[in-house]
């Protein structure tokens, strides 16, 4: 689904990753983290897709919301497992969305 | 591949889309546009994945590079075909990358 975000400005966290070998625990954790993120203050939405790379973009009201989510305890555990078990590489980019436009077929 | 971007600040264009039925012309056009974007001034890299939604993030030196690419003639044709034939919905978000960090397994 395309996230239904408000008018800019708001923030985007672009998380791009390359996974290692399949680990069945990954999917459950990814789903749990998506649910947990959605309950955080300042959360605006999320979009995700994976082929050769995985891209997850989460949208946030402000930088403070992003920092709080990064420090959230269960999320800290997931981040550590990510580095140890799941990802061979990732990149996190925090960006301020300045303008947005879209199109939707009637 | 994870794009090898320079130190922030730079810009990201987050293009999230939902496709209509399969059209074999789409893949060829998408590939042509990726090649063409890479030749534009100010281009820094691109990441792309598609499942239920497609996410393509392209990275640019500044807003001027993004505007020039949007106006590029062949890209204009592709944008029109996108609205007519390929996408049921899309959202474009232009964002200023303020900080970035990553991880890569040795």
C-alpha cells in the first residue's frame, strides 16, 4: 500500500538492506517491528518491498519521533539481530520530505 | 544494490507506485529510464524493489537536478505513459537527506 501521508513537511527514514541466507525468524520479527512502529508517537506510515535489495520507507512527524523509535527497547533488540544474523549490509537515510504529489486512477 | 551515496546533505526522490496489469513494454521503459537517469547531471544513485508496491528511490545532488530530470523529454513521455497505461496510483516525495549511516559485513 502507498502510505497516506499528510502534507509536507514530515520525515522519511529510508532503510535499504541486503539480506543474508533465509532465516524463518526474520519475517516474524519484521512483521512485529512494523506493528510496533505503527504504535509509536509521530508515526505516519510505511512502505516496503524487497527484490535484490529491500527498501522500507517509514514516515514520521519529526526527528524526535524517529529518535524515540530508534531507541525503543524491542526495536534495539531487532537492530542487533539484524546486524548479527539477517543483513549483510544496510543503509539508513533520514530525510525531510519537502514536497509531494501523486496520482490515483479514478 | 545499495546506492553508494556521498555524505549528506543530498536529495532523495521516493517514488512509490502500484502497477496495473502486466504490460511487457513496462520493463523495457523502466530499464531505459534508469539508464537515462544515471546520465543526468547531479545523479547520485538509485535503489528499486517491487512487491505489492514498487519503491524506487533515486538520489540527487540538489533540487535543480531533480527538476531537470523531471522535465527531460524522454522522461516526460514515460511519465505520461505511466499515468495512462502502467500505474493505478503513485506518490512522489522529494526529500532532503540530512543524515545517513550504514553497516556492511566485513
